[in-house]
């Protein structure tokens, strides 16, 4: 993702010899300067995505950030376009029940994101006159928005200088700077400190780096099959120069789906999304054979606010 502000390409700098792997506690002067080559690479290789167009605006950027969490771009694109066509401004979404956001979310997964986005749209409408705020602190105060999303919107929509640490950026920094194959399972304070030290001083260049490093991780420095031969910072990469040592830290998290409560929840929600009237219990019972797991999944949906139980043993999407 990239900011809606136009950026001028940076002049290619001479490629320095690869440094020794850095640690997060080292001073900024000891760190490699990665952004010039990555930003130039981005100018020629960035994907043409709708949330990168100026007309997407801050709201389009925010919607994309919610949808792209743990979901690949190809699955997000059709839902994103339908969403923005229906709700081009936060106030349009806030005016409808939260259940409509869940319905429109479709099969993107993790549907609580739809509720959080609806909550953020409502807060934007009530507190900020319907305009996505530009201040990082105001973004962070919105429902459902954490440090990453606040930094991403401030950077990509408003061209501000923030360390934007998604999984792709963390992997690029882990390999290029610290010389390890993968970052920790959860973002650490040391990673945040290192990411801030790598930020260019110039605001526009920093915003460009946030987008370009993310794209590099998504397209080249991938988790399973990194294409080091076409990486613009291969000569500076501590992991590559060390011979690409295998991961030695805690086992990386793997996500399963088949047979899990997540799968059952998805099937239950699919029935409710398709229904125009409340759904009786027997229709929900038909979607999964194991009654204990099915009941647990339905209770979880109710507890999360994704489903409303009504009198008479029927259920619907939330109407608040």
C-alpha cells in the first residue's frame, strides 16, 4: 500500500558492502541505509491496487487495511470494490446496522473486523464530522484500530512519517538487518525501535519507504520462497550474506481451518448472510454434524456480537 500523495523518485545510491548483522540496540549510524534502492524498485514494481489511487482517499485506505489483515489481496479486491461502491464514506456505513457490514464482509474471514470497521465508521461520523482523522493519536483512539492500522493510515493516506510494521516489513527487516530468516511471532519493542531507526528523516521519503518495504516483502522477500536474485538490497542483506541460515527461533505459527470452530462459525454465518428473515435453529443445525462444536461456535458468534438470538429460537445478523 502506498500514500495517496505523489512522491518523486529518489536518486540511486552506490551499493555499500554488506554490513554485519545488526542488533536492535545498535545506533542508527551503524545500520544500513535501505530506503533509496527499495523506493526506486517500488517505482517500477508496485502493484496497481485501487487503494493506492488518489481517489481512494483516507477512507479507502482504512477499509483496505481492515480487509487485508490476514487476507490475501486477490480475495480482498472484489469485496473492497463492492464495499466502497455501497459505502463511499464512513457516514454511509455508520447509517446502516452493523449486521449489514457482516453480510457484506462475505467470506473474507475474521468477521469481527467488519464489526470493528463499522464501529470505527460510527466514531468517525460522530467525532470527526465524517472525515477520517489525520492525527495518529486520533486514529489510535478509534474502535478497532491498533498501532499498526493507525500508523498505516497516517502514512499511506496522509503521507506521514511512521514505522509501519506488518508481517512483510518485519520479515524484510529481520533478514536484511538482523540476519535471521523470520521475525518473532509477535512484534517486539526491539523491532519497533529498529524500525524507527531505519526510517528516513524526510517525511515523504519515509512514507514511501513504508509502502515500498511492505511491497518488497509481499512480492520478493516472501516467507517461503524469497527471490533474492531480484531483490534491490540483496548486496546489503545480512541474512543472504550469512548464507541464508535457517530459522532457529520458536516454531512459526501455522493456521489451520478444516474442522476448526472457525470453519463452523463460517458456515453458520454463511446461512445468516444469505437469509432475509431470521433463521430457525434447525437450519443452523444442518450446517455441521457435531452438536457440541456447533453449539460452541454459535455461542461464540453471539458472544462476539456477530449474531443476535431472538425469541422462539431464531437468529439473525445484528441490527444495532
